[in-house]
C-alpha cells in the first residue's frame, strides 16, 4: 500500500477563549483517493479543511496535531512556505464559487492568473491551457464563457469555473468545501463527475466536505463522519452504507430520503449537538443524543479504534 499523500494526526482547534471546537482528529488520504468528510452543520468539517491551509482567519486556532503532506507539516509551515503550496501542490475549491470568484474580472483571466503563477509560459500558451481546462470541466463554448463575469454565469457553471481555478496549478491534493451548494441534483452530479474525472486524470487525491451523506456515499471512495468536532467513523463508502458502526452514522443514514418510502418514515437525528462554549463536554459528544448510552460512554479518553479492514470507529458500544 502506498504512503498517504496527507496524514492528519491529533488535529485540535479551539476558539481564542479556549473552547475546543475540533479534537484529536486523525485520518489519511492516499494518492488517487476521493474522501468525503460529512456531518451536520457546525460539526467542524469546514474548520478542519481550512486549517490545513492556514485559512482559519482570526477565529479558531490550531492547538494540537500535525498535517503531514509529502513529509511537510502544513500546520507548522511559515506563512510564506504555505502560500507556495496554496493553488499549486494543494488546490482549494470554495463553497459558493460565485462568491469566491472576483466579481469584476473575467473568469478566464482568473484561471490564467493561477496558471501564470504556478506554470509561467507565453500568454498564448497560458490562454490555450485555460481553454483546455474549461473543456475538461465540460464548459460549452469555452472562449465565450471565459470572457464572462461570474454574475453572467449559472451556479453550476460557476462551480465548474471554481474547480478549474483550483485545478489550474496542477495540485496533487484538491480540497473542496461543499462544491455543490445551491445546485439542483442534476448539476450536483455533473460537477462531482467532473471533479472525479479531473482528480483521476491527474493522479491526485481529493478531500470533499459535504453535509450530504448520500452524495458522499455515491461519489467518494471513503467517508469520514464528523460529529461536534470528533471524527466518529472512517470507512469505505460501500461498507459504511451496508453496515454503519457508529450510532450517529446509523442515525444519519436513517434520515436520508432514500431510506424511506414516505415523508413520515424519515427519522431525523434526535436532539442537538452540544455547544462547546457551554462548559465541559462529555467524552463522547454524541452520548446525550444516543439511545445506546451506558455508563461506559462517560469514560474519558475516547479515540477511534480499528473495527475491521480499513475501518475505524470512536464508540464504546459500536453497532
């Protein structure tokens, strides 16, 4: 088995006041793999993703852990070294691509900006590469689309342009934060199919953040499930769908529309995730919402442990 392209170990994020947001997160991504990071809104998915590139801003800060990318710890790199990786070796596709794009610059020029920075070449060569990248993203009439401003394009086209920007530097790792937000199911499938093909063609890997478990199960090789800042399950997508081991994962699966014939048969996850600012949190942050809770669940030191080939679960009483 090849060495991981990205290896995250013990990642911890906290608010400036010390309230823990993400704790002891560990996962690997292998070359050529598309991994989905799923969970409810507020579970820490996007914070985890942004922390890898130092994009957390003045809010949450990294307080523990390593993120080894090709031998370099992303969390310990000086800002200048991290800037060299952004857009080049590591590409980032942001949520709501239209808002992430420069509103007053033609989208083709924005792709050319990335190409020129990471792969300098004569202007004609850069433009040809930009148009070829748009074709790879299945953008019809690429020359005309390249001259458009973001507001002149549909949401689906903006998402593809955002992916083109993220891929222009030739990344070995693509980070994608909710790349299908606001799109209908047909556009979602098209954008994710383009993402998978682009990653496979380049021999790269991708980490896809989404709140949509069904989408992750359909388009990802492996799925990481996050709840309230804890990574509770890590498994191949097919195995996760067939036999979830963590009660939270099972609850998410029961809430998927495909799991019910009628609206009244849907079962949302009960309760709410704990507020990290409200005081000490239980060792298992899902325990207050879990029908399997027992005294052992309140034992400190909860960690994800192997539970079968290629699987890990953080639960005292797994399914």
